């Protein structure tokens, strides 16, 4: 059966300084501003209508993750499965008027996920302007006190497939229909349900050099990287944006085409010290990276 979810749709974040957050996403990542209303801004890095959605709020938090289905009937199936699993359906009204059909579900530790029909491709694929200009929004990495329970609920309801996990489910990576090693990751955190990071896909290794230089020009630094993750085989570098979210930039993520792929079970080592899983190039994560956390809006 075709996977219910095809790819990441968008990430919606609450931010206290909307104008500052928009400026940061334009100047550093290099996303383009699609539309700005008094309380909400839409940004995209390609032809898709919106990938990063910023809402004005009292403080920074994870508002919602959009996961894209290819067919309206998949939205209905997700809603059926959510009801069967006893999860709360928050809304069946799409969060944006350009989205045809959607259902928003609250998962066990407060993550709200909107399964929605495709974001319209109604913009020019390329644009002028500052920043690095990523190719698209690539994945999210959530946090949970009990990641195994949240991950299993997401696989059961959304049809995500497990690509890899650690022995004790401290870290798990799940893929969608586009086969990317992970579209949704989830990590154990004593803080509970939230967001660890979200990620833009870069086109070329030279983009990582430019990222470091652009941050340096603003007297800022990378939080970790560049390096290459063992899980996902992707190149990475991380920074913290103006609103306090951890942003990953990535390239070359592993593609898993085999629907019967057996998930890998890996041992990350104490405090993520196993280089082969964490960073094959050797540098281990900083404390700032390890401890990063933004709460879910529903719990904050
Ligand atoms: Fe990541």
C-alpha cells in the first residue's frame, strides 16, 4: 500500500518577535517571504506556497507540524486511525485556505500534526534575496518523555515507517513516502513533548561554508558541525535562530526505497558518544545542542 504521508509539509512556530523571526529566516537560511499578515508570516524556499509558518505569540513554541498526503482519501484514513487510537482530533478545517483537505491531531505528548493534501506549488521555484537559499524544508526532530509511545502512535496513525532507532528508543527516525531516512525524528527528553530542531536541505557543501560566514558576519556561531550523521548519512550544521529555535541545515540524506526495509537498531553510546552513529567526522555534540528544547504550544 502507498504510504499515507508522502513528505514534510510545513512547520508552524509561535514566536514573540514576528518581524525579527522573519528577518532571521530571510537573512540566514535565506527563505523567501510569501505573505505577511499582522499575526502570521508564510515563508518558502521553493515553488511550494509555505514551508515555514510563523505566528505572533507571547513566547516561542512549536505550534504544529504539517505532513503532506498525496490524496484527500489519505486524510480521511488518518482521521479514522486517530479515532481508533483514541487520539484527539483538534480540527478538520485546513490551517491555510490554500490547503484542500486536512485533519489536525494531538499526539500523546502534545505534538499537533496536521495531515494535509499537497501544499500548492504556486510560486516561482527560485527567487532573489539574501541568505543561503535552501532547497526545501527537510525534516523535524521532536522531543518526548516517552519517545517509543509517541513514535508508535505516529507510525500507527500516519503510516510512517521506522528507519532506525537506538536500543532503548532514546532516538528514533521515521520516514514517509518520499523515502528520506527521516521526515520525523523523535528524541527522549526530560522536558517532555516539544521540538529539538527543524531542518532545511542545502544543495551543496559550499552552502555550509556560506552559513558559517553569514553567521560570523552577525557575530553568531554554529552550535554543532559541519559533520556527517551516521543515522541518515546526512551532512549537517546547526545554529539557533533569532526566536530561539535550533535549525539544522542538511544535505545528502539517505533514501530508503525498499518498503520492507528492516529498521536499524543502533547503540548511540553514553551522551551520544558513538561517533559512527552521531557524527562520522568525529566532533561530538555541544551541550547547547544536547540540551536544546522548545515546548509544544498546547502544553505551554
Ligand atoms: Fe536532524
